[in-house]
C-alpha cells in the first residue's frame, strides 16, 4: 500500500476518474455516513457532494488528504490536520480514516493508520489525536486496538456531535 497526497488543481476540480473512485469509496461506507450525518442521504452519495466535502477539508490550514492505493486500486482515504484549530491542542489530528467496504478486514485500515502515524513521526510529532463519534462503537474498538487511549469526551467543532477524543504517543 502506498499513500498519494491529493492536491486540487487551480480550478479546484477533481479529475473525473478520481472523483468516480472517491465517490465509490464514500458510497461503500453507507453505515458510517448514516451515523455521521455528513451526507443528506447515505444511500445516494453523489460525486459533487464528495468533491465539495474534500474541497472543504483541503481549505483548512495544514489539512492533507491522503489516498491509499494497493495494486493501483483506491482502498482508503485519510484526512489529517497538522495543527488542530484549538491553539491549546499541541497534537496533529486524524480527521478521517475510511477503507472501502469491500477491502475491510484485510489489514488496510491498520496499515493506513500506521502510514499516517509514520508521516507524523517523520515530521517530528510525538503524538496524534482523533475523535470517534459517540455512536460508533466499531470505530472506537478499531482505534483502541491500535493503542489509542481515551483522553476526553466532547462535541465535534463542525456539527456538535458527541465524540470520544483519543490520543496515541508516537515515540
């Protein structure tokens, strides 16, 4: 598996083939989107919605969208923040890690998380944080199995959803 940073061209549009791949990946995670409420209809995720969501993510300072590919196939995506908007928070964040539904349970999620952690280590970061939606016990189990520890309960900044904040030391 390798990571490919997503960069938007000057017109901020995604190439058609890539947008098709990304839309399929997002649409494959219907249950997650039903929990998150990120899309109006988790059964009908459209390319323009995915393009807008990714452009919004990349508009944040220090945000990076990483595409995970295995044997040329898009199997996952990670969205990271080098610095959280809260200046009191010293750690980088994983904002999203999503694996295509048909590729789950094959180690891609663990590998993608490890590659993201390696990128932060290489940048001299000593810990990483993320938030898991309070209604996502599967996500919480995944991250705690990777060594992330409970730090706090709070609401997310964008939609006010209850979350569990987790942190992992990277040294």
